[in-house]
């Protein structure tokens, strides 16, 4: 399985913000990196999220409700739009 890089996600963010409006900023880059890494997590060599569906769900959950605020708090719907697009 191929995972998106942080550069690819930031590019998607830029495109979504250009299309729908909002601020071009990342408030917590470390949190964004954590959200990207979460679906790739393993324990004792086994994937914590073995199916594609569980990985997608985890990534969306991390991006919308987790630490990585890609946009300022006044635009939470924009965070959701970017998360669902990724």
C-alpha cells in the first residue's frame, strides 16, 4: 500500500483552500505528521489497521478530530473538507 507524503497532503490542502477558501497555514506540523503516521502503525510486526477501510477511517479521524490543525479554529469545516479530500 502506498501512503501519501506530507508534501502531497499539503499540496491537496493548498488546492482545496484555493477552491473553497480559507487560510493557507499549518498550526501543528508535528500533529499532522502524527496523523499521517497513525494508519501505518504496527505492533509486534502486525498492522494495527490491517484493512484499507480501517486505515482510511483512522486517517480521516486523525485529521478531523486529532491534533493536527491544518487551519485556524474559525474554519473547522475547511479542516473537514481537506481531510475528506485526502
